[in-house]
C-alpha cells in the first residue's frame, strides 16, 4: 500500500502528485545510473537548480538513433586508433587510453557543444596517457604524420646532423607523447575552431597553468571582454592519482577567479584509472573521491561510468554548457580502467593481480557499447562491422602513406602572431634600444602625475616629488624609474606589458608603486595605464596568489601566444622561485630546444647579501647558470655581432645588472629583437635606494644600448690602465661595495669590471678588457695571478663555477695564455648565508679586503702552498 501512496513533488520530469513508486523509479533512473553528480555543496541555489533541471530531464541521456550512432562512430575512432597501434607496435610505449576511450569521445562532444555556444578556440593541456589519441582524434593531427612518427620517417636523421654541423645548433625534439600541436578545422555542425594541445613534460599536472596562461592571452588579444572568455575554452586532462596528489592542481583552481588570471572556467577531465602507476587509491589520497578538491571551490563534479559512452557524452555536453553559461570550472570524473600497465610493456599483475584478472576478462568499451546497440535494435552487427572495417582500412592506408611522408621544417603551431620571427639558425638583425630623451622626460612626468582629488599616501607624495626632480635634472634616475620608463616606451610602441607576482604593484621593497591607492577611497591609480601621450597598449600589474609554481607556468603560457607582449614574473624573494623549479627545468630553459617554442618571459628574482639569512639572500643563480647551454669550451669567434649570434643560439639569458640604465635596455632589448629568449634577472634589493646606483637619462637616449659588460667606471683608472696590476671581475650589487672600499683605501691600481650578462658569457667583451689591462698577471698555469672573480655567494654557489672555465677559454683562445683565475668570496657552504648580522658584516668586509688587497698564497718559500687568508672565507682559489 505504501507504494501507491501519493506525494506532491517537483522534479524536472515529474511534477505534481505522484505515487511513491513513480517517484522512486524517477529518482533511481536519474541519480543511480551511469552518471552521478555532486552539486548540492554549491552555495548558489540558482546554479543548483540549473543542474537539477537538466539532469532530471528524461532526455538528459538520449535515446535517439542518430545520436546513438554518432556516439558509436566517435568511440570507434578512438578504439580503432588504439587497436591498430597495438597490432603494429605491441611492445612500443605509447601510453594508450585503452579502458578510457569514452573520455576522448566525450571531449569531442564537449567541444562541439561549446562551439554552438560561442567557442571558437580550444586550448588543451594533458599528460601522456591518451595523448596520441587526442592529437589525432580531437586536435586532428594528420594520421599519416602520427604513423610517420612511429616509423621514424617524420625526420631525416642525416639531414638533421648535416644541418646541425653548419648551424651549430641542434633541435632536440621530444618523444611522441610529449609533443603538442595546433590545428584549425571544421566541426560537423559547420563551426570552425582552432584547437591547441600544449607540449608537456612527464611531470604530471605541470602543464595546467601553462595551458590557462595561453588561453588567457588568447582571450586578451580577442578583445579582453566577457565575450572573449566565451570564445576560448581551456580543457585540462588529469590522472586520478595526480589530480588528488599534486599541489599545483589546487594552485591552478585557486587562480580561477583572480583578476587577470580568470579564463572563464576550465573543463577538468579526470581519466580515473583507479590506479596511479602501481599505487592503489587507498594509498594515493585521503579523500573518498579523487575529485574532492573541487568541492573546495564549489564546483559541480560529474562522475560517469566510462563503459557507458552515451552517458559520458551527455555528461561532457552538460559540462560544456555549464562552462559557457556560468564561466566557472567543472570536473568530469570518468570512472574507467587502464587495460595495460603504466605503459604497454609494463606488467601490472605484480602490484594489482586481482584487479587485472578482472580487467583481462573485461570486454573493451567499444564491444560493450556495440552489443548494447545490437541488443536494443539500434543497429545491426553487420552495420557496425562495416563501420569498423572502413575505419581499419583508413588506418592501413595512412600507415602505408607514412613511408613517404615529407616532414615540414616548421613547428606545428598555428601562431600567426609569430610570423617574421626567426629561429636560432636564421639570420637575425640588431635593433637599437635607446629612446629620444624628450620622450623619456614626457613619460617621466606622467609617472609622477595623479588625478585631481586623488589622495596619495604622504610618503608616496614625497617620492613622487623626488622622482619629478630626478626626471627634470636627468642625472639621477633610479632603478624603479628606469623600469617604468622602459615599460612606458614599450607601451607607446604597441607592446603589451604584463607583470605579475605576489607584491608587484608596490614591489616587495616598496620601490615600484606602479599602482597606488587613494588613501580615502582605496581606489587604484596606475601611472603607466594613463600616459596620455598618444595610442598605447595595455599595462597590467597584478598581485598574484601566494604561489610560484602555478603563476610562473601561467605567465609562461601567456608569453607563448604573442611575441609583442613583454611578460614578467617577479618573485617576492629570489629563492622562492625554487618552488617553481619544475617550470624552470622542463619548460622555460628547455622549451625551445625540445618543442621549438620561443618565449620572452622575464623572471625578476630579488638577490643580494644584506645579512637577512639563508632564505632572503640568494636567488640561487648558480642553478640558472647550470641550465644555460653555452659550452664553456666552444671557441668564440670574437667578431662583430658575436653577442647577437650567441644570444640567438642560447636557451636563455641570465643577468645580474648593476645600473638602472642597463636594466632599461635589457627590458627593451627583449622586445627589440626578431627572436625571443627567456631572461632571468637577479634583481636588486638595496640598490633601489643606493644613492650611487643611478643613471643619467643620457644613458638611455638614442644610440645607447644594452651592455653585456661594463668596464672600469673611474675615469682616472680607466685612462691609466697600464698602471693597473689587479683586475677584479664581479656582478651585481657587490660592485658598489668594492668601489666604496677602493675609494676608502685610495687604490688606483685595481680595476673593477662588472659582468652584466652572465649567460651567455660575453667572451668577446672579456677579451677586450684583458687586452686593455695587459699588465695584470694572469698566473703561471698552475698558480693564480691577479685576475680575480669576486662574489658574495659561497664558492659552491653564485656564478663562480660557471664563469671560471669561460675566463680560462677566453685567455686560451684569445691570447694563448693558461689563465688561473683567483676566487674571492664566501667559503663553500650548505646554507646560502648566515643569519647573524655581525658575522655577515665580517664576511663581507673580508671579501672586499681580499679582493682589493689580496693575500700572497703562492710564495716559493712556502712551497706554493695555498693559504687560508681568512678563517671566514676559506680557500680563495
């Protein structure tokens, strides 16, 4: 009797009075089928009702024959690709999507749905599993080319070697399941889209924010409007273990609604194999579901059975509609399995014996679905077999054609904004970076202007007054002003400038103040966005979330899209960049070499020893130098244009600059080249307010340019270079301390030179300096002379290990001399710096004294034993 009792209900497909039996049947069919949706945790009732109305609709899971056949056709493409490769390359690692095929078909359905709702570009980031299938069946990379990559006919090895010998540069390439591409194609509904799959390393989830950064840049260049958010759709694939385990997933989601990082929502696709390499779910997370992090951000989570392609397709279409409607993230958790091991040659039975007994007996998803279609009378077995046969023949034809495939020499990217930019092996041109001095003055005036009624901070008013005086006299331009002048000139030239990081608007050291606050209303005023000197591009300075890994990746992806944007990321302190080390190692330093993707990303890493302890002194510049690919033994040609050619072939540039003007030129040089390279800058801290660290406007005017090395700046010492018997090379802020101590001691026999660009090493400029100061003893090939490298960092850190062999190469190839370089700096240490201010000061004083005065550590009467000139500094060579 209870089943016949009626109740008033309000379900999407059941409204009014209905029996308990009817109600229960409806609820079971909606919520106990192949799709399980978590959405009641969402705080917005409008969103909750939006989902409820759709999932309770009886047509949510379609029964139309045409729709069911289309789902089969999409699934068959995915399945045939994997089956064909399994026949041809059974023991080759390909990280197939076997077991999760429906997810790839589902992504195609999401893309088609989004295209009907205004999407024109799709940017995809994913790991290796299923990547080859997505490349061919989603991004539409030609099947012939894919098979050519398996056969090794997509490149001519002999030609590559021959070309590398002539060009002195070799494209490394990457394994198939790391490569990316972009293609423009038409969908079945007639819409044309461009799909991009980001290249990625094996580091799971690392590609996430790179993908979102590129998507955000695309949205910016499409107009930077709400409508442009709809036009560019990011899709991220994840593994179940990595989605739950990798912290960068949380960082990625935390960026979702932060201003200037918001991409209007991402579709997250978890290929839930229910195993992470060899690790069971009970060991790879503490939460019930791998997707539970999404609840933190009030996201809808759609769990769907991967063996039900119709349900998968419907869920993906709902995800696309959600994203286009609400402009927020959505999570697709495709519950499936991994038919083989971690790769096709792995034996998963070692660690999951019971699970793989079941998997080995389980039919493929295509077989499950085709049986369903036949059993329900949707299609005959003969019809389905015909489809399978035709598709298999198509693969066979493409496989045969791969033998004669002719590879393109161009990178496989739809990147029209990069037309005209040259590769490392092409001829590039030199472009000046100086600017008309009157324009610099006009920009400087605008950097001091606030609108009428704007209540600036009292301390800031004093700074603006001082800045205006500096602009007018033109002799004492500080670091922050030089940076703003570089930004301003680039904006007026049509370059978009974007700088992000945890405190970039004010600057960690209260030096930048490019965005200031009205003290009464809290409203922003951005000087560089209001130059009023004619047409200008947009300037964006945005404080980011307190994370490095995700934000660096985002800015890298942003820089990929358009070379006319100067994109900068600034660390709060330089050593905090090591939490983004994966981005540095896998993408920034090696991306061009592996994937032919150029980037002009600038990383500003505050660096300098001021007695602040181990975590606020060093940006670990030695790590960036170690990743630099200029060979210490390559013989430099020392000819004109060497520096430009060298930079073009190098993987990036590492700087430790000493003057505001040189920083100005370094920034402008990033944009005034016909190629792009990342630039790592060990940016200063105390130099922002050091009275001696200023530059005249004349050092930035027309016919001035970036200096890779700055020679002796004392006119008297420079003019009497034949009296110099001690030559000190250094980099960065220690230069000013050395000069101050030299002046205190009244020394005129010591010349101090700064290497502004550490990598690639300025062999030609160093040679010129050595030629000039030819009275300096370079040592006897065994013992050091008076040619010195001085640094603040410990001996096993800083630039010493990088510069030492390159100084030796310069002397050997330039003068046939066997140079023994003398090291002056802190002793080798585990910690970058002491936390005791008094000890720091004592060490610093000892470094300056030893660099300028020296200690005889090569006396014949001591049998040339190496002395310890200071218990603070240890061995100095």
